[in-house]
């Protein structure tokens, strides 16, 4: 008999995990995600991608404003065996994590206890890591702290991969590892191993100014930034034109022979153009 599963997730990483779980015939009966939000210039209220994914498959969706007592009681109405959490975006209280018979498992895109927190993929690139991977852990009340069920390195070219590409790779690999781990976890054959707290490192949420390129830094440092922030906050620099500061987004770049080469940019209120054309316009 297949287990009844609730899936908590919000981001594109969550969506990637769900897609791969579906391919492996591990489908949740319930999805928990964030509320619909205004989006775009017209501020049209738009559901998160995971809700659209669930609606197509006729899977029930809950979008609680708060993980409170009312939500707790709503979950308790359902006979759930397991919770799966992948980039949900909120700390889930222990009283909710403990609802299912077999607890709550998290798919985390780093080799825990390294890079706990909200931005493990970006942080691995920024830090110049030579390797990365995915961890499946049993969740507790602390952030990315619970005991590890399975941890695997993933082969990837860390010197060239960008965050969007790495997110896709780790989502698929994470779902594969999770799907393979679930049967033994449910049968009690798997023992969760506590994390080594002495080795723990932490990541932080991204702010818009984190993407600012400082040309006094090395080309390699700025290349890491460009790759790390691809698909999220992006990268930019400030130029001066006619005595006015202009914010210029970097849209295409490469790293060649130890030198950062910017190829295309998007100046504020302008169309995308070659970097050299933009620089000539400043003269």
C-alpha cells in the first residue's frame, strides 16, 4: 500500500523535486504552499507554480497564512503517513512536523551540516566550492538541523555552473535519492544519524544589493556572483552618464583566461545591448 504524503514547497526547486518524484511514481495527496500574491506590473494576483502543478493533477492544495492551531487541526483530519519538505520558505513548528506517523523528511540542496539556511546553492557557488550534493534529513524544530537519512555528492562542474542550472540538477538528484530512501525509512530499516554541529555553516537571505558588482574585486569573485545570482536577484553595476548614476544589469558574461568578460547588459530604462556599445555611449 502506497503511503499518503503531504508535500510542503514553494520555490522552483520544490517544483523540480515534484516533477522528478512524479516520474518515480511518488505523488503526494496534499500540497502545502504559500498564498497567491500580486505579480508583475499589473499586480495581478497569481498562484505559486506549485499550486498550478497540483491543480492540473487534481491534488488538494492548502495555502495557510500561518502555521497555527487552525492549520494543525486541518492537517490532523487527514490520514497522512509522511511529510516531504523542499524549500517551503517557512520554519515549520515541531507540533506540525510530528503529525505524520513517519515524521517529516526534508530535501536540502547541500552536503549538510554545511550551508544550512535559505541559499545553499548560491552560497556554494560564491564560496568557490569544488563539490556539492543533496541531503535527506528527518526534520526537527531547528533550521536544517535534524538527523541525516542519506547524503550524496553530485558530480557537477562547479567552476562553470550557474545557480539555475545547479538548482535543476540538485532538485532531480534530491528527488531520486528521496524516492529511493522512502521504502526503507517507512519500514524502519534506516537509521537517522545526527549532524556534526562543529561542522555547521549557515547561509543568509539574498538582498538586492548583494548582486552589485565591484570592479575592484577579482574577476573570479565577480564571475562567481554572476553565476550565483542567475535566476534570482541578478547582478549589476553602477555607471555614471552625464553626471547621473545609471544601474546596469549584466545579462551575459563569460570567464576566459582568468578575466571576466561582460558581453551584454541592460541599462536602466533601456533595451539590452552589447557591453562595449554601452561603454561607448558613456563617452
